């Protein structure tokens, strides 16, 4: 496959409700969609970089810039490109994994559409539907939180994740446990604590949580290992795992016993699959994280979540949990599950009319 050109399209997607985490409140996503055009097929992908560098160092304008300035020219110069070649070609450029992931995914989508193979089959999926959890933001009050959780449970979500931060941790968890009993429940701190909070965090042990996700800083692997020794609740890493090498280090250090896999964070679905394989071989459970994706990103995540090592429900919620109108046909929850797309490539297409309405800019980068 030779690349004809790459389209960078920005769309503005208002969320159905604000989503508050320890690092800020999302009200709308400014999404960068990538379309790779080849003579055989076109491929789509969604870049998960957020508007501001608060979850990770990447941000959406930076991702567009590094693609435009360095990555797309490097790929466009190749006489032949496939998904494996994207990673090799972009390796000299340090970091920028969300940008790399989007380009690799769009090339993989084009390649699989050309050969008629679904993403899930290419990755090695073993299921045709995946159980879904939902991530519940920090709220202004406990009654508001209980209403939100109650609503999601009524919709059928099989696991609840509560966002926590200092001042919003033990009490909301206790309230949810008291109201809803023995539901599968976990928490995510987005790096809001330090090791000096270990005694406080150990109060969460009383609530039989599935896991505590990323309590400490991104580069605090050693401290996470120490914290894991002091907690009964299993420790899961998100922001700290940028690659299979990081996952290997975390496992060796016993810094976590569970890994949240987000393809964008680790540079793409090929690296995500390597992390899955590594964790599975070590008996470390994995689950698929979320970055408030539209249907484009969600389709590929649901395919990944169907791999055999994804033994915990993911943050792969239905379209309506995020957007009143998705850019693809909406993903809908059935019995707590989302169906894995079966069509070639990511198996979904953006609706051109919706896309036209939400687009804020389009840039064509010819090869
Ligand atoms: O996609 O449902 C989703 C969001 C899941 O909580 C979620 N993501 O740290 O895991 C995480 C956060 C990162 C994005 S917050 C804007
Ligand atoms: Mg997280």
C-alpha cells in the first residue's frame, strides 16, 4: 500500500454531561480524526489526545502538529506501508504515542478494509460481545452520585468505576456500597495521591473494590510497588504504562497486578496487543480503558476488548453515555454488553451528514 494522502479533521463533540476527574472537567471533546487514503482503501482513526495536557503530556493541537510536521511526511515518503511499518518508521520520533497510535490505526484500518478482514479477527479476538463498565465522574454531592450510579446500573452496566481525589474517596465509595450492595466496583485517582497517603488509601480496603487505578504519579513505579504492598485492594496502572516495556517493568517490580490498556496511550493496537500477551503470560489481568471516544475509536477498542486476556469489564460504554449523537451508528448496550463489529477494518463508518455538522476544520496532507 502506498499512501495517497492523509486528512486531519477536527470535530467538536459536546458531552451529554460534564465529566469531572481529579485533573479537570470535560464538557466537550475537540477530537482529531485521521483518514488515510490509499489506492486500495481508506482508513479511519481517532486520536485520543485531549484538548489540554492534563491526563498526559499530549494535547490535540500538539498531536496534529507532530503528525503534519514529521509523521505524515515520513509515512508518505514510503513506497510501501502497512501497520507494522508505521511503528518502525515513526520510532525515531520520541514520545507522541497518541499521535502515532492514530496514524497506525488508520493505516491498519485501510489495510484490513482492503483485505476484507475485521479488526477483531486480525487482533485475535475470542468473543463477539464484551461486558461493559462505566466510569462515573466526581460529583458535587453524594445524592447526585447515587442517582448517576443508579441510572447506569438500571441501563445494565456490569461494573461501576468511581473517579476519586483527596476529599472525594472513602465517603462516596461507602455511600455507593451501602446503597447498591455487592456490585463490581472500582476507583480511579488519575495520579491524585502520593505515597504519604498510603494509610488513608488503605481505608478503601474495607469496601472490597476490584481495584484502585493509578493512585500515584505517572513515573512513580517504585512508589506504586511500595503502595501495593501496603494495600489489600489490587493496584491497577493506567498513566504509568506507555509500552510493553513499562508493563514488563511494572510486573517485575510488583507495582501492579492489573493493567488498564488504552491503545492511544501505548502507541497503537499492535503495542496494546503485546501488552495483553505479556500480561496474560504473567497472569496479570487487563481491561480496556476509555478516552471518551466517538464511535470511530470505540469500534476498535471493543474489538481489542474481545481478546481472551481482557478478563475485567472495560470503560467501553455505549455511545449515549457520552454523546447525544455519535458520528457512527451508535454503540448500544445489550444485557450489559457491546457487540464487536464484524465488518472489514474497524467495521463502522462515520455518517457524512453528522460529520459535516460537527467538523470545525479539515486539512489535507498530500503524499
Ligand atoms: O471513555 O468512558 C470513558 C472514560 C473513562 O475514566 C475514563 N478515562 O483515566 O481512565 C481514565 C480516564 C481518562 C480520560 S478522562 C477525561
Ligand atoms: Mg484511568
